[in-house]
C-alpha cells in the first residue's frame, strides 16, 4: 500500500510548492527488499562470476550472432511474470536464449566497425556508478560527480595536449556526452544560436554547414534536429588523391559560392580518422578558413583521438588550436566501457546559452551564485550518470605508459595485417566480390569484419582494437580470410 502526503506550503516571496511523498512498503504481504545489502552482495558476486566466466570462454561463441530476426519472441513468454523467479533460472535463460543473440564486441576476433573497449578498470567504474546511482544534473545533486568530471577531463585534455583554452580553468572545459552524435548535436545547436543571436532568427534557413563526404552521418542527423535546411548541408566531395581528406581549396570555393548566393556559412566539421578510410582532415588550414568566415569549427576525432596520447601520433590533431570544440570517444579505444564520449569546448557560455533552463524546482544557492558548473546545461537530457568514475579508474589503474603501449600494440598488429594483404595479389582480384567475401567470412562465426564503399568500390574494413586481441588472433583472422577468398574464387571460376 502506498500513502501519499501532499503538503502544499505557499511561501510568500517564491510561491514555492513543497511536495512530500511518503512511500511506505507494506511488508506483511510483500517480502520485496529491492536493496538489501546482503542480498546484493550474494547476487552481485554471482553476476561477477558469470561475467568473468563469459570473458574466459568468449572465444567459444560465434563472434557475429547467427540468429534470425525475431528469434527471441519464440523463446520468451508473452507477458511478464506475476511471481518472482530465481536468479539461477534467469542465468539459465541468459545462457540459452540471450547469449546466442549477442554479437561479441569484446571477442579478440572482433574486427568490425570500430572497437568498443571494455576493461577491468572501466567495468569497476561502471559498477560503482551503477552502485551509487546518482543523477548528477546540477552540482548540488552530487558535487563529486561534477567536480571529478571537470578534473578528469582536464587530465585527459593534457594527455592529448589540447590547447589550454579547452581546460575548465579558463572559459572552456570538458563534458562527458553519451556519444559522438550527441556531442556534435550540442555544438551545432550552440553555434546556430550564437549566430542567430547576432543575425536574427529569420536567418535560420540561410545557415550552411560544411564537412567532407566522409564525415560521419552523425553530423547530418544533428543538422536535421537543429533545423538546418537539408539543402544547406555541404558534404564536399573527396577522393583518393587527398586520401579522402577535405581539401581547403574545395571548402573555400563552396563557401564563396554560398556567400555569393546570399547564404550564411556558420559551421565546419573536420574529422580526424573518418569511418570509411581513417582520413585526417587538415585541421590547421580548415580552421583558418572557418575563422576568416566567422564559423564554428568542430573536430570529430571519435575513434582516432585516443591515439594522440602517444607523442608520435599527436601530429594528427595538429591545428586543433583553431577548433572551437573537440570530441573523442573514450569508449571506443580507451578502455572505458560504453558510454563515455568526451567533448571539450573553448567557450562554455555558448553551450550554456543554448541548453540551459532554470525551472524553480532546480534552483539552489550554488547555481544561482554562478559558483559551479551544472552539467545539465551542457547536454540534451537533464539526468546524467556518474560516468567520470570510469575514466578516472582507467587513468589511475593503468597509467599513461600502459595506455600508450596498449594503443601502440594495436597499431603494430594492424600494420602486420596490412603486410599480409599487400603480399597477397588475390585480394586485388577479390575486390569486386568483397561483399560476398565479408558475408562468407562472418557466417563462419570465427571472426567479424565489416565493409564500406570508397569511390564506388567495396572495401573490406578490418579494425584492430579489441582489448583481448593478440597477434595470434590477427594471424588466424588472416587465415580465415585467405581460406574464404580461395573458396569464393574457386566457386566463381569453376
Ligand atoms: C564512431 C564515430 C562516430 C559516431 O559515434 P557515436 O558515439 O556512436 O555517435 C562519429 N564520428 C566518428 C569519426 C566515429 O568514429
């Protein structure tokens, strides 16, 4: 039974309503103790054992799930249970019904799309975050959540040598978003509103966004949400002569044409490590063009940004001084369990002006006095998890040197693989049939790779970056590819 007490106290000056909800569980009929510490200990230990065993046996599963669409509906009841079931019963179902429908992103034989790193440190941080289960939208809702996020993102900014303007000690700062898509959306909104404040709201349909045709579709989605006219999204053509990087000449031309037609260039997105070809846009030159035209310059380094902790790869983001915002996904290649996408911005006021609201029920002294960061004003949702714990654990439990060798090892493995491919002329021949090859390889369940299209040609994508991947896995993967290529060539020739 629930008792609800609503006490409406009208305060003279603020007309503040105070709601007091008293929730009483009627214990006689209902033994539910959803957060009994001893039950938690017992059950969570079992879950940790289950997950540890999963990692121990992860190579026994087909990497790409082999189930057919709708498989699960046949295996599970039509409605939720009325009476409680045992944890053991649920574990049995996970084994028999859920795991077959899982694609094993943490398998050492996973080479598709991009990596999504887990680690013990990331897992422990995730566990603590789930355990505390705070909702840290304003500083006051958990001061440690806000302050740790600011500190850890300043640490990370220093590790990849971002300019000081991005640090929280000045006008800028970092914020953890769920994904790179949310990161680019919030900066498009900030840039749009910044512009419209100056030129007037009616200009919305004239605003133009620029990026290369290799830019992640997240930008297009952001433009759709931000109300940018669909015809004003310039996805400028790239080609193999510039290794699919955006050419400053092409950008300049497009901007001049648009200005001549009375349109308003306002946003440029450069990418470091594009999804199809890992192209690196020339940030310095692009950034100068953006600055000359009063545009916002965002850098998307979602995948490749992590490599910049190694001095020998830092040059990929040379020119980032010109950027207004910079994003990398710590959940891709930085051992931080999903999700943790880090966005740094030079002028936090621009974000806050676009995204802040201040309803009466959230007002508090610290916020009113402007003494604190309230991350609710830096993101789309109100609620937010204590995600910086994961990154903090990763940085502290591993340390910079280990993280650098982690990245270097993957790059060496990828280079080995490149050697294999360039030494095998059949892979030129197979090119027109890459799609069938990818399909055949993934059907074996031994490895999982993906494909893309560049200049009209199907390309096989082989992304090395799973935490468990070792040299032996890359060698074995090459063997699978060779075997399937031979089989494909012999059937199509025979
Ligand atoms: C992965 C990736 C994205 C999209 O990532 P989400 O975090 O899933 O939104 C965007 N841009 C680049 C360059 C990426 O590698």
